[in-house]
């Protein structure tokens, strides 16, 4: 029996390139705001609560100070993130608009410039010129190429001010609440011990999260944030003990 001819495999239909999915978006600013918001909330409230506790004003005053520090700090962090990222985004958008104008006004000059940038990356001059001319045929592609090559800007990742502000606010509250929690269930030495323990656990957790997101050294980052929490809490505790106000629960 004669062998049957193999079925022909159809050629794939050309289509738009599929974006890679194995890289994370690390330029939007939300993840950074969340990590540093938690770190700032933890360190600032550990320091505040231990200072207040050492001054012995009473547990109710310590709770109030911790709550006030948590809320005030969260709003301050969120406002700071929103303001700084908005300013940065507006600056980048201004640079992109200037580049867009130059592309429309001097396309030949911009084509030569892009070709030279490709040559600087090691691409053959003839191929660089061809690539630049191909890219310049599409205004959006031309703007993206010039933004990346000239300015180091990704037009699709200019930052998310609202997202960063919300992430910063929420993570600050979470970090600041850890050393405050014991004061709702205990007072005196037990509450102080609870604040220290939860503060160190929180600091170690921040180090682990940062190491996971940056692929850095777990030991180094955990040690860094634990030492920062210990130093801030110890210094303010000594100051609170020296000042002292006395009081009752």
C-alpha cells in the first residue's frame, strides 16, 4: 500500500507582534510606592510609639499618638507620591511633545539622528539607515523609538500617580498598624514588647518582599530593615525616657 503524502502545514499568518509576558512592569511606580510606604509606616510608627511609651503618658495617649501618626503619615506619603509622580509625568510628557514636534518639523534630520543612534549600538550603517526609514514611516513608532533611544523614556510607562498614591497610603497604614496593635489589647511592658516584636517582624517582612521583587540578597535586605527599625526605635525610646511626662492609663 502506497504511503499517504504528509498533510501540508499552512504557513502562519503574519500579525502584530505579541508582547513578552515574562517581564514585569517595574516602571509604573506602584510597586515601589507600596514597598516604601510599608517601610516608612513601620519605622516611623515604631519610633513614635516607643518614644511615647518610654515617656509614660498612659496607654490611651500612646494609642492616640499611634493612630494620629498612622493617619497623618499615610496622607503625607500619598500626597508626596502623587505630587512627585505627577510632576515627573508632566515633565516626561513635555519632553515627548517636544520630540513629536521635531519629528513633524524635521523628519529628515530625525531619520539621520535615529540611524546614527542605531549605528552607535553596533548596527551596520546601511541597515541602520533602512531601519530608521522604516520606523519613521509610522509617527507613533517613530516617537516611541526616539523616546527610547534619545531620552530613555518608555511612552507607555510614564507612571501612575493615583495608583502610586493609593498604594502608598494603604501600605503605610498596614506598616504603621503593626506596632500599634498591641496597645489595643495590652498596656505597659507587655504592649511595648509586642510593639518591638511586631515591628521587627514587619521590618523583616519588608526586607523579604523587597528581595523578592528585586532579586536581591534576602539576608542583606532583611538585616538592613531590621537594623533601621531597631535604631529608630532605640533612639526615640531613649529620648522619650529622658523627657518623660508621667501619667495614667
